[in-house]
């Protein structure tokens, strides 16, 4: 195997040391092993359409920068695997997700507010999949002001729609350890078996074509306007997300390190 590919696969299959319990569970839970103190704690938002590779880049950036990946989608998927009171906001969030619709802003903002301490993580943070609406962006501004924190950048990944559909349709996830694979670009060593824990890989519930169509439409109508919102604030870092994960990581790191701080 080509050494670059080998390095890529090694990083992609290296589980995060941090269990992100504080983020996934909320309610004052502490992480078993928080990220190490870093020289510079990056505070980032990762923006971009479904399937563009935000989660993949968050994982790679975590290994490069130390910042903790904070995905709202992960909170909802994690909650779905736990017993929750019927009718609770988190239980209802799963219904929205499965349809490919956005979870209501009030639910999302409440969940984020409950996890405000994660924004003080000593490794820094990367918000993945939040904010997704104008109301969420305004809510994040207010929360950051309350916490006396500032974003360093909003990294916005883009890719043509056919490529997004190809990435989503080939995605397989591990229901146990949450590792993400792709049948063509990042296949597991044994087909349909997780490299990390040996579980049987699955399609994500919202990767059905009907739900993907709704997710892509929702991104264009509701989330894409945030590009201008953050450009106007001078925070936008646009990255073209074609090429390998390592190439996109390198482009992201170059762009971040050339910011005028
Ligand atoms: P969320 O979990 O945030 O999903 P998403 O934004 O739709 O993004 P995806 O996870 O589909 O894609 P990704 O960009 O992370 O790509 P990945 O790295 O996996 O949200 C899911 C749902 O939760 C929403 O639809 C909504 O219902 C709800 N929700 C979440 N947050 C919300 C909010 N704030 N407000 C309201 N509702 C909210 O990569 C995709 C595939 O491509 C993988 O197989 C990967 O291996 C492969 N791949 C990655 N990079 C490359 C590459 N460079 N080359 C080739 N293949 C690649």
C-alpha cells in the first residue's frame, strides 16, 4: 500500500482517545480523558453540505490540532441508542433526523446551551453540523459572548452534488464504535466488518435516497445562507473538498495557519 494511503488509513481508524462524554451525554458529565493542553486552542465551526466530509475532517483535524470534534448529529445518534422518555425532545429529534429534516432550533439550542462548558475545552473545539440555521448562528453568537469566547474561523467545505451523493451512498458506519467507512474510498479490511471493533457495518438511517434529497435541499435553502453570515464577520475559510482526506486536511491546515492572528 502507498505510504500516504497507509498513514491516512491509520489515522482514520485511530479512535479518539477522548470519549466526548461531556458532549454526547451533557448534564454535567465529564470526559474520561479530556484532550491534552495544546499550544493554541482552535475554536472552529465546520460548515458544509451532508456528505462533504465534515466528520472525516473533524477526526483528522483532531489528530493534527487537538481540538475536540463536537457534532450535533452525534448527540442525536448517541441518544437514540439509550433509553429516553417517550416524547422527550431528544427522542423526537430522531424522528426528524430519519426524515432528513432539521431538528427544531429550540431543541438544538437547548442542547448546546447545556453543553456550554465544552466550548471551554482546553484542546479547543470544532462544531460540526451546528449552526445550521440563522437562528442557531445568532444563538451561538450569544452563547459565545456569554462564555467570553470567540470563534477563530468557520471552515466551509464544498463539493458538487453528484460527489456528495456518491460519498453518502457509499458510507457505512459502525453501530458500536461509530467508525465511518466508505465502500470505495475508505473500505474496511473485511467487507462490512468494522476494522476497530469487528461489528457488522450498517447504512446510516438518514442515508436513504428520500432522506438524502431532503437533507440536500434543506442545506441549500436553510444552511447555505450562513456562508454570507460568516463571510460578513470575516470568519469564513472556504475549502474545496475534492481529493483525498489528507489533501483536504492539508488545505485546511494551510488556510488556518495563514490566518492573521
Ligand atoms: P449530521 O450528523 O451533522 O450529518 P450531515 O451534516 O448531514 O453530514 P454527514 O454526517 O452526512 O456528512 P459529513 O460531512 O460529516 O461527511 P462524512 O465525513 O461522514 O446531521 C444529521 C442530521 O441530524 C441532520 O440531517 C438533522 O436531522 C440533525 N441535525 C444535526 N445537527 C443539527 C442542527 N444543528 N440543527 C438541526 N438538526 C440537526 O463523509 C461522508 C462519506 O464520504 C464517508 O463514507 C467518508 O468515508 C467519505 N469521505 C469523506 N471524505 C472523503 C474524501 N475526501 N474522499 C472520498 N470519500 C470521503
